[in-house]
C-alpha cells in the first residue's frame, strides 16, 4: 500500500505564479498577477453563436428527464435556436431592458435557456432561490425582490410547487411563463409557446448591439444582515470571469470536455458553472442532488455514471462524499478515474476529510489529487482568487489575471478589497450602498479579512481570517472574530461536528453551538445513533469534546479565542428560517436569532445537562 503522504500528485496543469507586489508606507499591500488576462469575447451570447456554428451537435447541457430519469442532452445548436426564440418573444412583447426576467426555478436546461434568451435580447435576468417561493416564511424576501427589480416576466418552469406563492404575491404587470400553465394563474404563457416563436433578424441586431457594460443579470446577496441586495452583473463581468477561470484552471478542470455541478444557479458560484462550460465549449451535466439528507443520493447516482476531471463542493458535501466513497468501491473507481482537481469553497475543509479523500485516491489510482479553493463574492461575479499552485494549506489563493487586490492592515490581518473587470458597477437602485462599498481608489470593499501563509513568501497565498461583519464584542469589551474562531473550532472537533456558530455578544466568555455528525460519532466513539447526546450515554462524546477543547484553549488562551462554553444542537439548521443557504452554508446571524433560547441555555448557571463548561 502506498503511503498517501509520499504518493505523487496527479498532473493538473495550471497557470504559473508570477506575482507583482507593492508595499506602501502605511502597510497597505497591492497584489496582482503579472500575467495579463488573455483576450476574450465580452458577450457570452455571441460566444454561444460561435459554438453553435463550430460544433452544433455537441451537447452543451445534459439533464435527467422523463419517468425513467435518463440523461437527455441539449446541443449547442438547439441552445442557440431556443435562446433566439426566447429573445424574439421578449422583443415582440416590448420587454424593456430595465425590466428583468425573474427566474424562480431550480437548475435546469429551461432555466439556462431563459437566462441566455434574455441575455440575447439584452434583457437581464434575476434568479432567486427556490426557497423564496416554496416556503411561506421566505415570501417576504420574494416580495422584496419583486419590488426591487420590477420584473416584466417571471419564469417558473414548474408552477405546481409554487402555486401558493404565485397566488399570494403581487407580481404587478409581470407575465408568468411556465411549462405547467394549468397550475399557474390564468394569464400565464406556456413555455412551449415561447419556444415556438420564430426568430427574425431583429434578434441578430440586438445581439450585435450588446456592449460589455450592459446589464446581464441581477444576482442577489445572501441577505445575512437584512433583505437581499441586487448586484449588477454585466456582460463583460461574466465573460471576463469565465476567461480568468479558463486561463487559470481550465487545463486541469477539463471544462472544455465534461463537467458536472449541483451548486444552485441563484448563487454566483453555481451560476458561473454554465458560463465557464460555454466559454470553453464543453458539456455540463446538471446534478439535481444536494449535500442534504436524501437529496445526496441523487448526487451519488450521478457520480457513479459521469466521471470528470473536476469536482466542486462545499466542505459538508466532501464529508458526505468521503463517507460514500469509503462504502462503495465502484463509486471510488468512477469518481477518481479522470479526476485531476477538487475545489471547495464556503469554509475551511477539515483536515480529516482531506486525509480520507487523499487516502482513497491513492488506494484507487495510485496518486493524490490536487485540492484547491477559490475566493470571491456576488460583487466579483464569482471566484477572483484561487489556489493555482501546489499547496497543502487551506487558503484562498492568489489573484487571477486581471484582478487587483488591495490589502489594508487591520491589526495583524488585512481587509480585502478588489478591482478589475469582474467587479460590479454597483447595487441596483441603491447608489448610497454602492458609494459606501468603494474606496477612494475604486477598489470594492468586500468586508473580508485575510492573512498571508508566509508574509516573507507571499507566493504561498492568502488565508481567510474572518469577516468584519462577524467581529463582535464580549461583555468585557474584547473583540472576537467569529468566523475565524468557527473555522478553528470545526478543525479542532472534526469529524464529530458538521458546523458551528460562535456566541458571546454581551457575555464575559465565548461559547459555541454545533451540530453533531452522528455517523462519525457512532463510528469513532461507538455512541449509538439513537442516543441522547446530552444524557449519560453521551458522556464518551462529551469527554472527547472536552479534551479537544482543552487542547484548543491551551493553544489559544486569550479571551478572544478561548472557548468557555459548548453545547450540541439537536435540530438541524433550517432553510425556511434563513439559517441555511441553498449552497449548504450556515448564516450565523439567523441561527443566533432563531435559537436565542439555546444561546441562553448555553450560558445558564449552573450549566445544564449537555453544556460543557471549561
């Protein structure tokens, strides 16, 4: 058996590191790649036209359809034909460029066609999370978005799950387009009728007139500190971001061949997947699974059938995948067969999950797999920094070509600011917040903090060091970085917890609430799946956690890093209440608001059953 630590790394060609660094007298550091961004077509609908001419029968999007749930492909030629039909329909209805298409649908071929059709006609789209329409508790957000963007068209591929929302929410004069008109309001338009529209030369004229600075999409922020903002994304931003990704990672990812992705298209990372595949002329399989409960079975089914060079996931998804790979030799062989690059985002990947994945890779194909991370935001189109060099460090990498990074000192860390062709011109209908987000040199202030892995060797990249919005004061006046401490806690308690939130505002000490990984606890500590972890039978787990926390505190004794209280949560995070995003990431503010009683219990004296006090 090969020692994973000594096994060779499977070849994954990436862009070379050639870093330009400027250090200012005030401590500010400017970073950029000396390698210029390669030339690119600034309008992706025109790229679609080029691809349709060059290889019309090549599949662009592939999705399961029908009662047998078999794969069905939509070629580049068919995609171009349908996008033109949609564009002509929008032109015929006189839809102005100031009135977008609101997309309330999960990832699908039809979703992509509606977006590309709107872009071809110069009409932006605004995809929203399906939870905004499925859950009544989220309707306030949907109403807010409707009022903010004033859509002329609302696309709901399958109206049946959204029937109550469609009947309850005032969409103004917007027309509903749906593939299930029987379940929609009487004034709706059938999807098949839209696709049957005959394109004219007016579509070609619109396409030729599009400019890089025209609005292509309005992508919503998470709304973690209030209602979502609508971020303007232009044609040039989409094209530049796809070009950067292809230039930096494309040879390793195989975007020009076959890739598969599940990330929701209402989120920028997921939305970028279809654009990168388009720019590279590749085929994207739409995975309708998610790393959540029973939905993960669909992802595993798809991974058994579709090998690719590239896999992207969030840390919880990789943890679930590691469990599945360990239990299924056939899945391991398919997954690792062509794999050259794994990418993660959303949080730090626990070392134990990384080690398990690499051990299985070595056992299966005799090589380790490059594991990378990327960093970006809705305001930077998608990823703008990434690890594109061999590294075993968890981090956010270095700027891609065309991106300029400004690092402004904040204690021993740096606030991250970004400039370049992938940065938004602002928030829709909110000039005040736009002005507040730009500094005096035109860099966008993302609100994140970072540190160098090695200040004397910046080429080793940056590491995430917290969010300014998650910095909070203890009752003693001590400032704490909630996101940074959360990452350290997850690393300390892996694999027994899946996620955590840090508490402490107004209290003398830091506390933490976490969700247990019952499978890992049963496997490692032999605590049964049905056991009450707060009761006597949960003592082996509490003892193990107490020992790990004591180690963490010994290494981090300061008031801003020492964890004094800890408890496990029994109820999973809720999408309905905003605690969990479609991408599977936890919203700390929403958790603390929804679980105020658990926070109060955490700090009760004497500590109740299940609360660990150190």
